[in-house]
């Protein structure tokens, strides 16, 4: 019998976490427009003309377009109060979607004004996140990310900077960008950075199985020691990799709308999340770049529930995976999981 679809209110109040969210995809378009208003501010990445800024974010259809836009838009953000506003707004949206914790991926290479002053950037984000926690109760952690086209030495330098800063807001090392520039047989150059991070107590997460195939997922697990895989859905192309992910209990941080927008899957009805879950792979739901896709976390739960006729059991289980795999401290994670248990039993 097809389960009764949960109500929008039930989904929004369901205790959950978001573990795959890019700071770069959380820059309000109006902030970008204001940043281009003063003369000379509408700069673009080297070698590209500055685009006219439309009234709404551009239509993104592939990963290359997305990364180009992020380089340009984030390159306009040069004030600490802008970063504080972006960070605070993340906690506001999280509260509205029922997310008690958010892990935020930050790739310094998208932020030229801050790339070489990471302390100032993290301090500004921390100020906004602390204010958001005070007002909304949402806890957060930063996952500082290597870009796939960086070198071995640049990756190690980033880790050394993070270890020197030892900022309590930073919980993890990440890697993202176009996997075709660094996946499948090239992950080995990032392995020393991830090992250094692991040895120092940083958590590890990695993009794989989006623009790379299943071998990228295998390497993220075996070479980088990733505790979570961001996306990872193409592991299904190789039964052995699928079995590896399931056997090790590696969670996949899935972003259904993003996968559709960027052409990884044809449409939501053809998203492999149902097959992944049937293969005993732990899956959480996330938004990736919500302001570019005009989505929120609760809306992702609603769309997935409708597309696959999921009821409270399925949605509750995916919420549990997000909470269990988030990088909140142990006490906070225990509290959030208790809230989930109470909510589902009630």
C-alpha cells in the first residue's frame, strides 16, 4: 500500500541536518547586484568579460557554468559584514527548514579577497554563525575545501594553515570542484593532505561520483579516507564500488535538485536515490547551492517524498543519516538525534 505522504508542516518540523551546503551557493543575488554598482566593481575572473547582472540569478545547466559564476560572484565579496550576513542567513533558512545543524563547505579559491587571509574570512563567518545560533539555535561547522585543480603542495599548505589557525568553527577538510580535473587516478596527489588532516583530528568529506564515475568514489574512500561522500550517486555504475560504499557504511550526501539542474540525472523521477537506498547505502538529503536553484532543505524532502511516494519512515531514516553523519560535536549530535526519536515516536 502506498504510504500517505507527510504534510509540508510535518516535513518542515522534522529534525534534520544539512551536510552538503556550499557557502558559495548562499550568496544572495541582491548582494551581488549591490556589489557591482560602484564604478569599477563589476570585475570578472581573469580572461573573462564582466557579465551584466540580471534581476535574478543566471540559469545554470552544467558544472562548468556553475563554477564560473561562483568565481565571479564570490569575487565581488570583499567586506567582513557581507560574510557575516551570508552566514547568518544560512542559520535562518536552516531554522525554517527544521535543520538543527549545518555543515558548510567553503572553498577559498572562489574568494580572491579572502583566499590569503583565511583567518579573517573564518572570523567573519564565525561572527554571523554565532549570532545565528543565538537567535535560531542552529549549530554549524565549516568544511574548508581543496579545489580539484590545485596541486599537492597547495593542498598541504591549506591543511597546514588550518592546523595553525586551529579555529573551533572548522571541523573538516573537503575537496570539491570539477572531478574531471582531479578524480580517478589523480586523487593520489591529495592523499597526503587528507592524511595530515586525519592525523590532526579533522573530519574528511569529498565530492565524488558527480562529474566522475564510480572509480572517483572508490578513490575518495580508499585514498582520501573520506567519511562522507558528497553526491556519490554514480557508484551504482560499478557493483563492486556500490558494495564497498554499503559495506563501509559511508553516507552519501545527496542533492537531488542539483543533480537534475547540472544534468547528472535526467529528472527527479529518474534519480537513483531509491536504488541507492535499496542497495543498503545510507543517504541524506541536501541542497548544495540553494540560492542558485531557488530551493530549501524542507522543499527537497517534499519533492523526494512526492517523486518516490516516501512516507514518514523513509524521510525519517534519511534525516537520521544526516544527523548521524554531521560534524557537530558529540553532545549536540546526541541531542539532535534524541529530538528526532521523540518526533518520530510522537
